[in-house]
């Protein structure tokens, strides 16, 4: 047999083996690879796989390196593999799919929050109807925005209880609990398009506190090393991208209904420890958000503890606060030099009771609400840099703009751009 023909067949077989190996690696991946950001410029690539031995290689600037298994792996969860991306890396890919690496001074930022489907203590959302649980559509719309950064403001897992027999049409077959199947159904599967579209910053919600889905939070989404234990008050940190700063405070343990002096001291100390300039602050619970109180039906501030912590620490270097927790869109401006509050709990979880009464002139521990714009509608927020300011757009799952605001600025800058 001629040598040229042998060489051709060898190359063909080799190419087929490479193709089969790549296909096998992709079949063992349960999520796309994603990039998440932490303190001191840290960027971490992660991917969830079927088995601990399935960790793929990551290719960085043309060189393959092994991704490492994150340990300890909690019972009931599938393994996650990770790799710290070196500063200055130009390209990275996993399973032949390119990763979007962080860039300085992001100009387009997506904000989503409160995204899971509620199956909890007799409250059942229709998880099988995208008009009632539209997180997949919200995530796909956000992915199409080609943003530089995605911020999730917490509450990923709402499938905490088994689907009731009487609600099988709404949630039949739904998994429940702090396990892989529930995390995949509530977050990873519907978020897949957005997960790989841009680097992420994850905020921990009260649904991921030490009494609920904390194992999945710390294993899959928390950026720092862990020892298998839950932390109630992890230290805050700052994501730095060029001149852009985003401070992350974990308020998952915050008590909504009362002022807890111990928590006031803890959160005030965390705020005081953050040395930033013109930064955004993200935490799951709003500092000055509002909800409709049961029975009386009037709007009430969400967190007296965080208000008291702010008053005690008196931080001055934040230009915007971004939170979730309340399942509405809110843009609340206050006086006394405090930054405006954005509430973005509109990612898919069952909406809260609309706020029909004005909250203007409400007192929030040493300050007064000067105005607000509130909307009950599923969707996401896009923040786009325009000179020294940002343009905030609240959009629905069809990318229709409903409200625009100038950030930082008062609620008077907000304009309605659509209707239900």
C-alpha cells in the first residue's frame, strides 16, 4: 500500500478519535462552562460534569491545562470543575467552546434576580408555563444583549417542597430540595444561554441561607474555597474591572421583620470595611426597598436592620445599590446624599403584590424617600454606560423596554416606555 495512502488513513483515524473524544467530553458536561468574578481581579472558570473523573481541560492562550474538581462535593450534587484564569489571559475555551473573559470598564451590564420557580409550603407557581415562569426566556433575552457582565442578585432555588398532588399540572415531575436536579431545573438549565454569554457576579439570597439551599450555593456559585460548612456572614469583597467597582455584601441571613442589633453591628462593620470610589453595591436585601404589607395592604420598608446598618456606617462612596428579594422592579431615590436603590427581583419567581400607593416622603432611618418608580413585570435590567452616567432600561422577556432611568439620578429621571 502506498505510503501516502497509509498516512491519509492514519490522519483520518486520528481525526475521528479526536472528534469522538471531544463529543464524549461534551456529553459528560451538564452545563456550559462559565466565568465568575471575585475579589482582587480573580476570574474563575467552572463547569458541572457527570462524574468526578470527567473534569475537562481548559485551553488558555493555546495551552491545555487540567480543570480541578472542587471539593468537598456535597451529597446529592453533581461535581463542578474549576480553574483560576491567569490575569492577562487573552483567550480561553472549554470543550472547544470559547469563554467570554472579563474586560475593564464594562459598558453593558445585565441584572437579574429571584429567578427560580416557587414550589414551597403550598404555594405553587406554574413551572410548566413560560408565561407564568419565564426565566428561560428572560435569560435568553439577556444573552442576546451582548453584555460585558451579568449580575445575579440572589434567590436561585425555589423548588423546596415536592409538588402537591393537586398541582401536578403546574409542577408535576418537579425535583425539590438542595440537590443537583432542583438546581439544574431552577437555574442551570434555563440560564444556560446567559451563563456562557458574559462573566458573572453572583449574590447570595435568603433562599441560599444556612437553613435552605446553602450547599448548592457554596459548591456551585460562591467563588471562594470552602470546607463544607455554611457561613452566615462571609466577608464582603470588591470586583474591580478597570475603574469599575462592584462591592458584594452577603445579606442572606438578614432578618426582615425586626431590627437585630447584632446584625446591625455586623453589616455596618462590613460596609465600613469597603474602601471604594463611586462604586455600585450589590446585596440581596434592599437597603430602601418596599413591599406591600399583609393585612393592611400598604407599602412598608423591607429591612430596618440594613437601614440601621447604613445609618451607623454612613458610607459615602457608593453611587448605586442593586438588590432583589422583592419580586418587583423598583427604582427608589432618597435624600441625605444616599445612592438610589434598584430592586431587580423580576427574573421569573412569582410576582409580589403590586405597590399602588406612593412611598414618597417615607422615612428610612435618617433619610427621606424623594421618589420612586415601581413596576410589576417579569424581565431584567440592562445598564449601559453613557458618558459619566448610565442608562437603566427595565426590559421584559421579549426585550421590550418598559422603563428607562438615568443612573445615578432621582426617580424623576425615570420614564415609562411601554405598557402591559
